[in-house]
């Protein structure tokens, strides 16, 4: 019996239109959590032939996406902070604040394993953790990104379909 290949994500590449265009080093990312996906499938109860209550799942299901969380070392270009500044600007419309975000999870050879892509994503959380010289803890930034819809892409960049 052969042992199945186990993949370790070695790098994460994040592209945010209008933000990371100047270049954000993919090696800065030390944590990336893909969005969770839930399918809301409401059940309807009805009385069957014998009067017994039976349940069926409705033909309409609502898909809901969770947030993406990214952890990164300090980015001297301050890409996430620049996005946060745009979001905080009351003169900008919500469409200007939402960005196309693509996150590629890469293997140890730099090849894409899978991606998540959102046309209109919004930075909804931003925090910094301080450095601690006594423990060698490094300065990191955590960013939370939300979107109405995320597309799950295969290694070639095509949407995963059934």
C-alpha cells in the first residue's frame, strides 16, 4: 500500500487590486485561513400519505461564506494599512472600498494548490501584534477579509465545479 501524498502549504500569495500592485512579498504571510462555506437548506414539514409528518429539504439553498483571515509579517509597503485608510475615508463610496482579492495557496515548489477569489471583498478587521525581543516574537499584522461571494478555484485558476 502506498502512502498518499500530503501537501503542506509553504507560501500564500495575496493579490488585492489597487493595493498590492506595488508588490507585497508572498513570504510575509505566515497564516491564511480560507473562508468557511455553509449551505442553508431549510426543511419543510408536511403530512404524508398516512398523516405522518415528513420533512423535505427546500429546492432553494442559500450559500453563505465566512471570512478569510491572513497573518503577515510587517509589510514595509503597508498594503493592508493603506486599504484600511481607504475604508476609513468617509468621502469614498462602498464600491471604492471593496476590492478584487485573490489568495493562492502554494506548495513547497511555488505551484498553486488552490485559490479563493472574491470580486468585491472588504477588509473588516485589522490588528497588530507587537514584537517581543525576549521571545523572538515578530511584529505581525492580522487582516480579516469578508465578501458576499468567494469562488473556489483549482490549481489552474478555474472555478471548481461538480
